[in-house]
C-alpha cells in the first residue's frame, strides 16, 4: 500500500468516526483484515513508535510513516523467506541488517528468544514485524538519550525506568 490515495481511502474506512486519527483497536482490526494478527500490546507499540504528537492515536501522517516502515520490513521478509513462509535465525539476522539493525550475537539471540514464542526457531511475518517494531522503538528511545550521537548513553534509575516502560511489549 504505497499509493497515498489508496492509503487515504483505507485510513478513512478505519477512521469510522471521521476523527482524523485511529486508535490501537482500530489499527489492530485493520491489520487483521490484511492477515497480520498482532496482540493489542504490539499495535500500541506501533502507535507509540510513530505517535509524533504524543496523543495516543495515529493521524494519517503518522500512519504513512508506519506504513513505510512496515513495507520495508515486509520486503526484507519476502526477500529471505524462500517460499517457506518463515525465517530462521540466519535469515532474521540478514533481514535485520537489511533494515538497518546490526546487533552483536548476545543481543541478537536474546531478542530472537524473546520473540520466538513457540520456541521453534521459525519467525513468521508477524513475528518478524513484532521484533522489528521492538528494535525500532528501542532505537528511537536510545537516540533520544544519545544527544551527542556517540552510540553510548548513561542513565540514572529514573531514566532507565522510563526506557523500560516505553519499550515494553
């Protein structure tokens, strides 16, 4: 769904009350129509990730930003799934690199373990999207503290609590 007119029409149908923004529940239902099943907590994370005005809902502009991210993730998945419908760990790592995430082995395997709920070593599209949403949210939060752009931050306890509360899924 890269065409803005198509996205506008789709957004209008989801925004059933014509408020100019959609809630997490509305977004969850809309994603389900496209066969993307996410728990409400993941959809809320999607909204937080692109909620630039911090009002708890998603405007059309914010929706476009989310859509661009989801297309990037879906393309990476499609390029690597080889007709299986899932990715294995090596594919997940390659997909993350393709999207712009470079994790060391301990971080990579820890995040994979967290998002492989069935412990099968197989990541379906929705699993991969959930993992990428977590990483993007974590990156956004990290960058907000890394004002010197050094790739390192120091946090006091209050900042750490703020971070963990904002990255929970």
